[in-house]
């Protein structure tokens, strides 16, 4: 992963000596330094020295703390990356966000990029995370990254919550969290041109479509073709979209499932539509569980929502099995729908540290 490290919303690059202003903006904030080890830079000159030191660390070690900015516009988000823990040899993941960027899931997104760089580019075998026990938000971020608790440890005369993730565990989870997605009975993969006819059989069934879409009626060939084209566009623009759901044993396409923006966004929803012949076999729950793992462990989405026709009892049961919390009713897709959601934190608490059980 060459620099800049690009995530869904962030652009991450090494610091240079001229970034003293950014270093000062982050580490001079009292809210940031409340749980940080060390003193804030006294002025811009000292912040520039710290930036130059981190620039040199990147050259010497191949990793360091980096500048994190938004992909659109480049606004400073914070400083995050990797560094020797208390002089080494262990390597720790660090993240300090400028306070206006708190609460958006940026720390987890930047941390995931740092882990990928550490394991795939820097050749690390494990990464440590430490946070003051009182800093619940930072401990939660480390757990969202799949890190396993090691209990408390002492560094610099203070007690810290210590966690770790090994490269082998991280790779195992990532392999299961990127398409094609494989479950006990299913494979979820990108659409191909040969999927048009099988998908037409699914979306052309009036019984299947009774609770699907704004019109709640079968789709024509041109509409299914347009759906496939939109899915391809979503993949190109956002890095996620709909997937074909196939049986592993037969290779038969039995429907679709995936992630997409709910109407115009910003919410990202999980959806699934299965052929009538596939109903009642637990396929929807199996496919949707794999989609959640992809969204949370693979894409590090902060939250995933789902909407269903309140009259669609079968779909509501699937959402309950997925432990998606009922939020109430929401107007979307030309109808009033039952809205559900699950957070990355809730998902991680359920599946545990890497590798995920799914």
C-alpha cells in the first residue's frame, strides 16, 4: 500500500518538517492530550521539530505517525500511525484526532489503514495498542480493529489497557471479509454478464417483488440490466455494491445481496433479494451475516442500516437474527419502511477479536 494510504474517506501520508502547524493543531489541544503520554509542543517551532523527527523515523524504520486528512478537500483530521512502544522492540498503533473530527469513525478507519500498512508493507508480525483505562473511546477503537485484550500493563509510570493483533489473525479475518465471500453453503461474488437471465428470473417473480422496491412489481429485462449497471458503477465509485448469491454446491444463482447507499446516502444499507425457491433455508441470514462481516471487518463502516417493508415478516426475522436494532419507521423508496441498524462496535462485541467467527 504505497503512500498516500487511501481509505473510503481519508488520505494518509508521512509527515514532513513543514507540517509543524498540523502537529501543533492536534497535540496542543487539551482534549487530545488528556490521555496522551508526553507533553504538548510548546509552540510551532517545537511542533515543527516533532514533525521533522517523525519524517526521519519513517525513513529509518519504514513506519511512523502520519498526517491524516479527508480525501475530499484535504482537511486535517489528525495524526495516526505506528511507532516503537516505549523504545521498542514492540510496535504500537497510535491515533490522535483533532477534536472536531471525533465521533465520525475516523480513528477506526485510520487505524485499519495503519494495520494494513504494518502487516503488508512493514512486515510486522504483531501490533500492540495501549490506551488509558479511563479513555473508553480509544479502548473501543482498538477493539473495533479486532485487537485482543492482554489486560493492563505499566508504561511511563502509568497503567494502560493493552491489546494486540497478530498478522496471522489479521490476515485470516481480512481473507474472510473481502469478496468473494464464502459461507458454509453460499458464495457471494461480483456480477457477470451471464447473471442477467438468472437475475431476471428472481426480479421477474411477482411473489418475490411483493415487498421489494418502490413499485412492488416484477422488473423487466431492461430494469434488471440497469440494476446490474448501477451495481458496477457503485463498485467503481465507492468500492462496494451488490453481489450475486450462488450455491457453492451447484453454482446456481439464487439471488443478490450487498451494500449500497440508502437512496442518496450518507447511510449505507444492507440488502438481499432471494429467489422463491431459496426461501425458508436460512440463506438470507447466512448471506447477510457475510455482508455484515465484509462491511465491518473489511470496509470498517461505522454503521450499517437496513430497511424492510413492515409487512415482510420474513425479512424482519432475518434482521432480528442479525441483531440489528429496530429504530422505527422511515420514509424511503417511495414507502414507509421499518428501519434497523447495527454499529461496528456492537458487531465486534458479538464476534470477538480477529479472526472473526462471522
